[in-house]
């Protein structure tokens, strides 16, 4: 839940009431009421693993390949760039950033988007569910491309951020009308796994250790180095932008974005408990403190 330090019950109530009113307004304006709720696949397994793309993922996959064999796998963003895409054959694939769908701003949006769907169509030879934001409906080219591969089934998600009274937030989550602020693709991935009622959901490659890679240059621009397990060469430091605009984020903006991200995990932990789902962070040295940690090496050794 949201941090409520040194606040009276009245102040908390008023804040939640205002936030809920604003959230409902955003849902009415931004959400697509015609998208369907996501249902669990008929062949769903009991447990799932979400494969985030941080540097530790490669080591985790190599060490726990046998552990992954009887789990449903969630992959995100550019996971297809790795040889593990064909090897692991993820059941779920999530691409949810609005920046990804922005036209003509950066290479990752235009060229990267086209390359991603081209490769997904070429490589996917197993049944896979692809989740994209409702904004993607406006782009015809990718839909025509994906339609060429009958193995890929597309689901749309409303990524409208909702806040305020938790009971109302959870109702909006369940009906695919909103979610916690989706500043990271891991957030909607966890939300989906909860709503599919997996008994346990493990997080791999979810370091979120961006604070180690952020700096302010002499030109007062804020740079961030984002590293991924599939990188073929050292990534460059880049500025961050506000939404789908060309406006650069200052340090306060960047840190606020981080706050919203980590706060969303606490909301999801509450949501998971409400739905009887256990989220377990199996990522070594992860900065996410909302979910219980699990040392898989120790746990599996004790079981053997």
C-alpha cells in the first residue's frame, strides 16, 4: 500500500478519496471498456516464472533450467534477442511501454518495434500469448504481421494507472480497466500472473538496481545505463524521457519514477495476498523489497 507515514486517518481518507476520483476520471477517459478480461489458459500449470531482462537472468536460467521445465514462463520486451527464447518457449510475452509505441521518437520505438514483431512471427512455433497496451490498436502494421502466425494470440491491456481506495483499485485491476503505475514491464507481468491464479510466481532477473547506474553530467543532464542479459556489447548511458514526449527527465523526475515503480510492487503484493498467490523474488541482489525472497539453490538442495 502507499506510504502513509505521520498522516492522520482523516488525511489518509481524504487523499484516497481524491485519488480514487481522479483514477475513475482517468479510466473513463483513457481505458478501453471493450477489451476483455484476461483468462487463465486451459493448460495453465501451478507455478510461473517471470523472466525479467536484467543481467543476472542468464546465470539464473543456466543454473535452474530443470526448475523451469514444469513452470509457465513470462518473457518481456526484447527477450526474443536471446537464444533462450527458442529454448524455453515462453507461454506469455508482454510488451507494454507506451514509449515503445510512440512514433518517430527513438530507434527503439520505430525500428525496434518492427524488428520485434517480425522476429516473433518468424521464431514462434509454439502457442504463445502476446500482451500489448490498448494504444497498440491504433497501429495496423504490426497486427497484420502477427496475424500471419496462428500460434500467437493477442490480448490487450488497459495500462491506466489507478490509485486511492485499495478495494476500488483491485476491482479495476480484475476488470482490466487499470493497474498500478506501470513504470516497468514487470508490474503488468506480475498483475497478469496474479489474475491467472498461479499458486507461486517466481521472479528471475529483477535486480532493479538502477540507482547504481544513474548520474548527472556536467551539462546537468541525467543519464542512466540500462543493462540487459542479452546485450552483445556494453550499453551506453542515455537520458530518460517523459512518457512519449521528447522532454528529458530531470533527477527529481527520474527518482519519482523509481518511487512509483517500487510502490507499485507493494500494491501488487497486497493484491497477490488477496488472491491467494505467492510472489517469490528469486533474484540475487535485487532492490525490490516488497516480495518475500527465496534462495532457490538452498531450497532445492534441501528438497533433494
